[in-house]
C-alpha cells in the first residue's frame, strides 16, 4: 500500500522548475486500485514520483478512475485536464526524505488537511527543496523573474502586490480547515495543523509542522514542531521555543487546559493544566525554586526537571526576582517524584 497521493495544480518558472503546488484532495494511504490506475494511465513505475501530466494523460486517467470507486479523484482529474497551469500527479510509496518540490507540498497539505499530525511525517531536508518566492496577488513568482513581472503589470495598468517573500506560503491560500477562526491569515503557514475550534488572533502565529489539537485561543507564537493541547490559551505576544530557535533535542509541547500569559514563553514541554505567569520566560536551564502546597521551599532545580509534569504554576517572585514553581503537592510527594529515577 502506498503512503500518499495527490493531483496538484502548480506553478513553474521559465526554466520549468516547480515553484509551488496546490493539492485540493490529497489522500493518505490511497487504495491499491487507485495506484493500479496511476501505473496504467500515467506510466508510474513505483517509488516516490512527481509525474508532470499532460491534458491527454489526465483525460485518460479520469476515464480510468471512473471505472473504480475513486469518483472524486476522477472528477478532479477531469477538471485538471482543462487547467491553464501545469498539473502534477504525485505518488509517495513511502514516507522517505522528499526529493522534489511537489513531494514537499503534498506532505505540507496532508498536515494542514489534518490527515497527518506534526512529527508524523518525515520533513528533514525540505528547506533545500522549497524555493524562496515572491507571493503575490497573481500567485507565486520566481524572484529572478519578479522585476519583469512588476514592469509588465505597470505597463498593463496594474499593480503587482507582493504579500511576502518566503519559502512557505500562507495556509489559507491552499486549505481552510473546518471550524477555525484566523484573524490574520498571513500568520499561519502551510503545513500548520489547526485543530477544530481553534481561534488564531491577529498576533497569533502557527509555523509549519506545528499546531493545535482542538479548541484553543492563540494570541502568541507556536514555533515549528510545537503542538498545543485542547483547551489551552496562548496569551498575547507569548512564544514557544522550537528546535530551530535553540530548543535543542527536547520536543516542546503544551498540554491540555494550559495558560501561557502575555509576553511569557516556554523552552520546556508543559504537562496538562499548567500556567506560566505573564512576562516570564522559562527555558530548560532556568533555575526554579520548587514550592510545596504550603509555599515552603523544597529545593532549587532546573526547569527541564519539570518537563511534562501537570498542574504547575510558574511565577516570578516580585520581591526577590526568583522564578518559583507552585504545585498542589506536599514536599514529600515532590521529593519522591523528582528523585524517583535517580
């Protein structure tokens, strides 16, 4: 059984290189019958391939698909046969390191379509396959071709609006997941996993291979690789440290029903029902005074020792400046838990 499949409508530069691809109906683990049709109609030889399909091939492909249960894909192939843009049919037999731009875009689509979760796909090496592009009101443009396109637009009496210059486009130009609110769509990248019930306010940001499990209020930054549990709130201007931002090998995550206050931040994974006081940034090496349920000091430890533990309140003592962690456990319980694996 193959790993993934998608019919995509894309953009190429003047050299015929793929810049980006839109997959309206990507499929995770397509059936054997569908792949058999790809082999027959498009001369697919197995492995991971991005096949540049002609209108004639797509028509034959659509007719063959109509003889199977893949009626949605047949309809898409039929429409793609009339596309004014180049069409690619991408088949991933395995989840190996991508070797082409269409393969990368298929994987990013699978995440944003909620068919795969962050950390669920192999995404190493994708930066080298994603060209840095001008994202405009007329689509993606190769930066080397941008000056000529700008001049042509002006001569035609138009203005070419450049929304960003980046390797990643905004997610909503490709997919709008069900049941979400996104106040500023430019702040959610393709490859983000936005769970149903999530609200992303104007200052919120969700990177690729990151996202939310369900209903959450996001007014801060979710960095690459970070997942936020259901019912958690990220306050205005707060941040979560991704691996690319110095988080090391520790996978940062936010548990369920957590609150990270405004302008706060974390460099450790939080367990369920944790809170971080506004303005406090807790990194893995932060020295934390651990308090028991009577506010008595148990010991001073590094924040990494509290990774993934639930029901914690991180705060800064306004008189001493010390970072404190308040729990609902006794000193004896805390000592036993902290030193259980020593």
